């Protein structure tokens, strides 16, 4: 089994700030760094570091070759990464004291993906292989349809939330991984239980993972609901915590379907990621995540 991440590659411009900019305000930042990011890239790194056979499809410009190199160095198959005559996507990220972030995107090459490129990128996958999508590239809806037509399984992290998602055939998604903002947009509910119930009513054949940041995460399918508390840590930068969770959950869940174990491992990997600056660079190796889980196992038990 293999997972193809079909997603975004971004150059992250990260500014440490005393507080998020207010409308009309000009402010000095405390520090700057230029990092590898993009929800697609981050999730692919998490999958690969968690031990999954991972391939990537997406697009960069000449200025983003280092992103492809990072994926390759992490063991991700980058044969489906196209270099286009367009600037690489980028993100302007404010990180405030305490680790919270605010992210402004420019899609660049991520938004130049065409249905033809998508069809080509899905060649060579076999029924039973998985495609992991987010919502930072063009043609996401078409990719979902094509993947299902080819008998592939699809995991979707519908992030960032956008009105277009309402027209995607979400009922065909096998695993939906989302936070309470995205869940609220899809269901109109604000409470976790209402979101989970609403999602299961709409998509009864899907499995759902609902992440709540410091309030933990739920897994729900037609047979069971599980809850796993977050692992308490001192946050430095929460960027890519959700991506780390997504990649680790999928890598741990796919082989045997053990959702409780996957929630626990993903929670620990995401907790480690928030203790470090950056996106792709903050994602732990599998051995580190497993050792951290062993040490803090009392904190990570899942409840039915
Ligand atoms: O989820 C974090 C990511 O969101 C960042 O790396 C940024 O590039 C945006 O895609």
C-alpha cells in the first residue's frame, strides 16, 4: 500500500510577533525565518517519517526546488512534482508568543494544477492505494472524483476551509480529517459532538477524525467513537501541528485500522511538533514520537 499526497508546496515566510497585526497597524517583528511548508509537503513528511511508503504530486517554480529536495531527502517519491513557469506558492506566517499563528497564502504554482496534470499524476496507482488531499491546490474536486473513479481510497483534510468545498463529493471520502472550524463550516454546529453527529449523518460511510488542538481529538465511524486528550506541552510554534497529526494518524491507522493507537501516536507526534519552530522541520521522526508516547503514556489514553 502506498499513499500519494496530492497537495501544496509552500515557501513559508515566518515572522515572530508580539501580537497579530491589527488593521492599519505597522509593527516591527522580533525574528524572521524562511522555511519549507505547505500542508501537502508537511503531511507528506509526517507520513514518510512515520514509516509510510509516500509519493507526492504537486507543482513548484524554479524558486521551490529546495522543497522537492527536502521531500526526496525524507524518502518521499517526487516523480510527480512538476516544475512550472510560475513562482512557488508561499505563506506569510505570524507566530505570536505562545505559539499561535495567522497564515496568509499565495497559491502560485499550487493553483496552476490542471485536470490533465491531475489525471497524469494518478497513473500508476492501484485500487487499495490512498490519495491524501488538502484544499490548497487547484482542481481538488476533480482530483477527488478521478481518484474515486480509479478505485482509490481518499483521505481529505479540507483545510483551509472554503465555500467551494460544498460542491465536492465529500460523501465519497473514506477518511475525513478536520478541525472544529472546518467541521463547523460543513455542519453548521459549533460543539464537537454536534459536528461529529452532523458529519456522520451526511457521510455515513466515512471515518472522521476531528482535531481540537489543546482539547484533544475524536475518531468516529459507523461503529465507534473514540476520544484522545492532547499531550500537554509548552508550545513554541503550532504551525504544522495539524499536518503532523494527519500524517501520523494515517500512517498508523492504515495498516491495521487501530484508531485508538493512531490517535495516541498522532497526538504525541503533534505535541512534539509544537515544541519546535517551523513547519516541515518541526515534524518528529517515528522513533522519537514512539519514545515520547512511551514516556507519557498516561497522558495519551483514549476513552470510548
Ligand atoms: O499547516 C501549516 C501550513 O499551512 C504552512 O506550512 C503554510 O505553508 C500553510 O500551507
